């Protein structure tokens, strides 16, 4: 696996250096578009609608259009945003795990401990397990400020992005307010049907039957000689560049814990992106995210919990190889394997 981000988790004055890896990968067979006449690879080109010339990626800026006017945003504009250089996953709250709506959950990342000692990583992991709480965090990734949660899975800290509150649509379907009566017999039959399908969920029992059949079709065409020379029609694939960030500095763990507790009890405030409500692992109440934690003497600007600002993480590169078991939706995308 290749790290897609490196930085540190901060809760209170405790600093946990980590690297992030994509926790999921696609299992779909990779397909390209080709010309039906000769099998040649179809490639898209970026052309300017004004001069008609092909434009290289490094000469492309972004723009916002309101229907009448267009505002062009350059790389320098994005670099000037406050969150551009942010490389922290900042804990702003520790909340009961059942308060996280699964509907808001997004992409997941495995976090690997870095630095001279993994003690602070192990401490945060233990605190989440002991308190049965989930850490709400803010972080920046791929030119966006994001909201996320930290949880523990198989002894590994997992960072999972969650959608901002205004990104979840509100719906009101009239049929759901129907006063149609459901009889006792119907309830009983429905419960019996549920019992017929009741079992423990085992993802390994399911497979993506479409991808299996597609792979079989491709293999059959290869065996029958219905294939073209890849390099002659597609060309050589570009090589990916590798880049990883530097390790974050680690401050004394006990000193950071004590200082965080003292600051929380004293009610003193500093300027920053979030709150230091997560400074006590066993705390049952969290801060209002109005204050901020300070790590290594640096100050970060506050990130609004309901507003996303684009950031420029040009130095961070997306991994082309991602690993973990695929997510399958047994009722929509797959069929259950027959046991031998």
C-alpha cells in the first residue's frame, strides 16, 4: 500500500504522528474505450474553447461561474487559503458512537503509527475502546476541508470521512405518512419471513456475480484468440510518482496529557480550528468546539463544522493502489455463493 496522506492526530496537546492509507479498493475489471473499427484506444484531450489548442494539465486553472460572470482561481489563490498547509487530524469531540448516522459516512482510511514511539497512538486507541466513544475530527485532504470520525477496527485506528450536515438531503415522501392499517396477521407473516432469512452477516459468503461473469467472458475471448496487442493499440501506461511526507514531531506524552487537562479545567481558550474537548480520554462531556488546541506552539484557524472550504494539498498524491476487502451489497450487486 502507498500512503495517501501523512500528518498527525491532535487531541488536547497530545500529538499522534500517522500515515493514512485507503482502506478500500475497487474490484471491478478495468475497461477502456476503443474504436470499434480497429481497436485503437480512445483518449480524451483537454482543449481550450477559445484558441482550440490542446492544454497541458499544468496550464489549467479552476473557475467558478454564476451564470453571468466567471471567477478564475489560480494555484496561488488556493495556496493563500488558511487551511492549505494544514496536516493535522484534529479531535474536536468525543461522542457516543450511536450518534453517528451511517448515512453520513464516507471513504475510510487506515492510520499507521509513525515516529519514534507508538505510545501516543496506542493511548488514543485504548481511550476510544475504554470509553466506547467515537472521536469527531476535522482534517484537510485533496483540496477540501473535511469532517470525519476516528474509530478502532482490529487494533488499527480508522479515519472515516463524514458528510457535512448540509450535504444530507431532507426528504418528505407523502406515501410514508399514509395511515394504511397493517393487520396483526400481516405483522405475524412478515416476522416469520424475517426469521426465515435471519443469520449472522458474513461478507465472504457474497460475491459480485457480474464481475465474475465479465472475467469469464474476457478469459474466453483470450482463449479463442480474440485479442489485440496492448502496447500497439493502447500505448505504454504512465508511471506513477511516489511521494511521502515527513514524520511529525512527538512531544512528551505525559506532559501533553497533564497540560491538556490543566487547560481544560482552567477553561482557558486559545485560537485554533477546533476545540480541545477530546483532551481527557474518559470524559463524558465534550466541548462546544469554540476553543482550540495548540500543538508544538503553532496556531490553526477554526474550521466551521457546517462549511467546507477548498484547500490546496498539491504535495499530497492519491494512491493508485488501495487494499482491503471490497464492499458488497448483497441485495443489489451480488448473489450468494452456494455452499459446497
